[in-house]
């Protein structure tokens, strides 16, 4: 009985300590308060980036309508670029590390078509060890890293939504 009480007190103390220091779950608070609907426009509406962005918005209870007229704001993805380059080589002049790069260019419009956030670019780069003796595992690792990079791109794009308050005459989300 005393053991359970001690565990409960420790759990309560840990929860109070974490809440007092400002700790929160990763991704919590990414969406600006008041943002209720956002239309996403892209050349490829089924790209992994659009899918991740839609999933993130919907999990935060933001409506993602198919029609731009039904949304308060529209996020227009102008281009998505991916790249791979050799970052380092070993003594045998073989690839030792690769650098992955993902870049998204986008803008944000309000319901009237007025540009709230002009053409912006977000970029994520990662370096990982390339193992030429285990190419399949290396490709799996690359896919995992690219998935993480997409989450980072989405976080950067949603962070730009918070800049609306700084745009003169723009309605705050």
C-alpha cells in the first residue's frame, strides 16, 4: 500500500515538474489557435508531403476541404525538390556518407486570394552513412530519414502560419 502511494506521489511530482518547465509533446502547439480550415493545393495532391501535411492538420482538428472556397486559408505548394549528393568519401574514394535534401516552395492565400505569406522556401538537409555492402538497408534508412524530413518540412510550413499576425491588414488565424 505504501509502495503504491509512493509511486503515485512520484508520478504526480514528475508530471508537475514537466508541466512547470514548459515541456510538451513534440508537435503539440504547431497549429496556430483559431486556424479552423486550410485548403492545400499542389501539382501532386497525393504526394507524401501533402499526405503528411493533411494528416497533421486533421489530427489537430483543422478541416482540410477539397475546395479552396470552403477554407479560410489556402496553402499553395509551388514546387517540391529532392536531392542526394555525396557528402564524404573514404580512403578508397568510395561514398562514405550521403546528404539528403528536401525543399518546398509555397505561398499562403486568404479566402479572397490575397497573398498573406509571399513565396517562401523551407529546406531540410540530413547526412547519413552510406553502406555499399548493404544497399537494401541503406535504402530503407534513406526512406526513414526522408519521412522524418517531411515531418520537419511540415513543421516549418505550419510555423509560417504564425506569421500572419505580423502581416499588416491580414486577419489572424
